[in-house]
């Protein structure tokens, strides 16, 4: 969204003759880094305005952060609007939102200094309100810029701003589109939508994808398209090299789920569910290569020739192992208790191994959470042995990997790089193989598997042309 010229030329207008200007709906995200500033940094965890406010400190750190953000949004406006009148309107729009948010937060902070009111009870609402500012800013600007360029664009605000109507996501969308004529209007829609259940409570930072998905389903879209700054490729180009990575081209929603499990979401799994159930294809396109068809997900696609489509993985994993000789014949009881503790301390399960007397969970979490889970389980199983270690998971994924000897080929490729496989798993459905390795071997493993399972086939511009 930060590169308006690319959005306008490559997405809104698109390749010459590709499609008409209208009969489309655009759901936009915030400008780069803005949601991190509003909430917290998605990767580093650096506190944003929400995190500073939620800490409950009386100081003005969150106010200072809001003032800095306001200046940043003004800078973005200056880069986009060249005419003074347009710039003034853009600044006025975002100033109104920020000033109202500051007043709400100040009033709430004052109220919660009294013993009868708890800030914690209102934090979900605070988080939603702050998140909405980024998408509203981006959508308003985009609609205004397109109007100035002769496009009949319409700003569609789903954020619930100054609206006393409590509605479900579907109801809010349907009411917003009641009087929109898609044949001659181009809706520019906020990725955040205010709902009575709270969109972020269910989807956290994946809320815009849920909005996008429900709009596609409710308007019976022919296709849903997500524009990114890169292709969905056979591996991370930064790891295997841009010359070696190749766009996937075609695959299915099952592959999207495997990627989401590894923290590499093409789309949030719950957002994908609606598209899948309504047989709406999802296309991932590279904004900066508009002539390329990108990668299409459908519910029924299976590759004509069994093959690996992508090598992916994640490093932020702890292997948490519980061994107990008394487990034999009682695995279900142990597993139930472990899962209860993992859920209690909000760790994310990526994979799991079980044998007669040992259960190992591979958890995407931090060491502090691992220790809490361990301490709680030691009270239930005082005679059990617990072990944990940092690890990484690398996975070969494809819509159909029924290839004789593919597992042996993968293990051989890792062995040739002296990479020790700590554990491995291949399901009967043959859509993925997972290898647990030392975290330090992660990039070498990705390169090795990609070379042995993907690059040898010389796919060209896509593994399967979309």
C-alpha cells in the first residue's frame, strides 16, 4: 500500500485489457509499519501505542507514541497528495480519527483510576479501535487519490466509526454494500471491520483477511486476489536465491493450511475456509510483476504429476518432551493433560510425535512459556522426565507427493550436508513431510531440500502455470 503508483498502475488498472475497471472490490491494509506502531511490532514485539496503553502506566508514553504516529501519517499524506486542498482534507480526516481516539483513551484511563472499573476488561475494545485507524487512513487516501485521477472510487468504512449499530461481520458488510453499484463504482474497503464479537479477538492480526474473505463470499465473487510484494514461490528467495525459487502457479487450499501451520500464511485458515466452501479460487499475485498470473488456490486441484511444490519451515520452535514408563496404555490421558496445559498457557502446536512412553510437542512459543507448562505438568506427573530444546522444522509440501522414494531422497539430501534429523513425520495423505533439525541447520536444510526436490525439475516460470 505504501507504493501508490504501483497499486494504481499494476492493480487498479492492471495489465492492458486484463479486465474492466469496475465490477471489483478492493480491501486494503494499512500502510507499511503503521499497524506495528498502533499495536506492537509483529516480529520483534516492540510495544506500540496499544502495548504502552495496556501496560497501565500513568505516564504519557502512549500519548507521545500517538503524536509520533500522527506525524508519520502526515508524512505519508505529503508523499501522496501534491495539491494543497487534497492534502488538507487528508490530514483533516486522520486528525479527526486520532483526536477522537486520544479522547476515548484518556477518558477510559481516567475512569479506570476508580476502583469500580478495570482497564483489562476494555483492552479488546481499545485494540480494535486502534487497529481501525491504519486501515481507515489507507482506504480513505486510496479512494481520494483514485477520484482525483478520474476513477469513481468510493470509500467504504467498515470500522464502525461514529456508528451505534452493533452488527455481525456479515451484517455490517451487507449493509455497507446495499447502495453500491459495482458496475460503475469501485469500492475501496477498510480491511478492519467492527463486529459485535470483535474481529481481533478471533483473528488477531489476520482480521483483514477475514474481512476480505467474507466480502468475497457475500458478493459471490468470481475470484479472490491477494496482492503481495513477492510471488508465492517454491522457497524463500532470500534463502535459496532468486534464480532458484520459482512461483508455484497452482495448488490447493490444503497446501495453504500446511503453510499456515508453519507461520507462512498465504491466507488465514479460517478466511480460506469460506472461500473453499464456496468454491471461490484464491490468487496470490506479485504487485510488481503484474503480467505474471501468480499462484491460484482451488479446493479441488491436484498436480497432474506428483511433486513437491514448496519447501518451507520455521525456526521459533521448542521441542517439549514428556517421558514416563507408566504412559504405556494410557497415552490418551497423558496427551489430554499436556494439551490442556499447552492451551492454558497459549502455546502454538506445530507438530507432535508419540510412541509407547513418550510424547513430544513442537511448540512455537518462548522458553518462559515452556517452563510454565513443564512446572504445571510436573505437579500431575511427578515421576515423569521432561526435556526441551530449541529446534527448527523444515517441510516439503505439495498437493500430491505420492512419489516412490521421495522420503529417502529427502533424507539423503540432508545427510549429504551433514544435517542430523532429530525427528521426522510423513502423513498418509502425502501432502507434506516434516523434518525436525537443529536450529543452526535451518537454512542449509531449506537449500538442500529445495535443490534435491524442486530445482532438479527445472520448472521454468511456474511449477504449474495458473
